[in-house]
């Protein structure tokens, strides 16, 4: 069982205070570094992004904006309006621009959808990303659908359809792959659910981690945006932060019926993108950038899955199957998730996330993100040592 030394307990107290202040999310790395300068942080395995994609984006940014002096224009002048950026995205995902709502990160899209279109009753699967129940309006009843621990918190399509029909909500949310466990609902089962829930007004599909999922040996890209073409009640929400490693520039979008997009734009959201996010979306539609991105996406998937396989060899933990870039880990030796997170951060400089604030988890859980191959080795060695 993991135990903290007297000195570690003092630092642990500060870490818990920062977590409490951050609510249902983890404090940023900037906050931890600023408030706990005595820590030597080597690996950020808490926040979920592809580090190779970040490097790719930075290379283009340096070459095309920094070295040419064009960065000043991006910072000094207003970016394009929402519909212009939507037009850029449309060329990348083959969806009409009238069906695309651009957000200042996916979180803005989530908030806009939850406040504008969700009515009296919504079903949210748990455990999952907390914003979908935290952002519900006061007059919206949130009904939780508990994912079964015996099924590794995966979503069973038949049981889910039966539950939804019995509760008769106006809206449901499916995060695919799910956060925090990385559980994945394949394309066939997702279509099956949509076919059986045509009477639901809003089916929100959050695919912020979909670029890490795969259904063939070529790791081909999958997206629910194709399903939107057949089901008008579908709202697809996509964060660019994770798969492209650019959380800091706040880029995301939603795909939905054009009347919903029009309604949102009437409420504002005219200039809700930054100049840097517009630059990213201009890259997003370019073949040269996307071809390079595909290489680092597949490289990262291979390394992440290899990382999960190494974690499976550690006897003191249970690793849940994941099609995302993170793994949900249950501690089996009697240690608490809070002690694990603090010990890993203080002694080894590895930042991980506790699952103690996740509704629907039963046990002591940690979520660990895959990083570079070198960083993954540091994480593995640290976890092995922590149980010695």
C-alpha cells in the first residue's frame, strides 16, 4: 500500500487544496508549477493530447508565422467570423458549412447546446465527462445511466436503448470514446442506436477522442459526422485539443441541423475564435498538413496501445480497455487514488489524475494519459517502483 512520508504529506495537503479549488477538473500544470515550485515535474500524464501533433503544429507555426513575421497580423487583427471558419472546416470534413458551429474550444459548443437545445430531460452515461451534467440548465432533469463495472464500463447498445425508451428523454449524450475509461462503441453499434432512437430530439455524440480509435489494422479515421447525414437529430461535438495537441488555442466545433446553427449564431458567437485557432483551421483543410498529421496520429496510437499493454503487466492495478489516448486504472492493493497521484507527482515528477471526483466509479481509480515513448517509460518505471 502506498504511504506518504511526513514531508510528502505536507506537499500533499497543498495538492489537495489545488484540486479542491479546481472542482471536477484537475488544476493546470501552470498552476501546480506556480504554487509548488519545489516539485520537479517530468511528465504531464494528466492532460490528454498527442505531443507529436503539437510538435507538428509548432513546426508549421514557426515556418509560416514566426519566421515570416506574419504572427503579428494574427495577433494584432481580428480573426474571421464564425461562418468563414465554418467554411474552412467544411472542406475538411465534407459537411455543409451551414451545419457547422465553431466554438472557442469544444466546451463552448457543449455549453451552447446544453443551454439552448436540451429541454426538460437528458440522459447522461456515467462515469463520463462532467460538463454534460454540470452545464445542464436548472429546469433540466439529468438522468444517469450507470455503465456496468462488470462490462468494463462499456456501453451495451441493447440495454441502453431499452433504458432510454423507458425514461423518454428529449436528449441523450454519448461520448465515444468515453472519458474517463476510453470505452468505445463501434460504428455499427452507434448506427444501431440511432436507428432505434429516431424519436429523441437531440442525440449528442461527443467524439473528442475519436482520432485515437480504430476498427482496422490501418488505424483508419472514423467519425460520426457521416451519421449526421442520415440522422437529423444528431449533434456531433469535436474538440481539436486532444488529437492535435493544441488545447491552448481553444479550437472546437459542432455539427448539427442548420436551423440549430442559425439559432446559436443569432445569440452571438460572431468572433469567438482566436487568430491562432483560425490559423489552425486553415492548416486543417490543407492536404500537406493533414498527410503529415496522419503519420503522427498513427504513430501515437501504436505507442499508446503499447503503453497500455505494459501497464497490464503490473499486478497491483487493473487496466480497463481503452480506445482513447488514456487508460483508466483501478488500484487493487488498498492504496487511495489521492495518495497515488501525490506520490507520483512528488517523488517521480509524473502528473496523473484521480478518479475520485467522477460520478459512477466504484473503487480507487486513476486516469493516465499516454505520452511520448520516452515519457511512457518513465511512467511505467515510476508505477513499478511505487509498489515495491
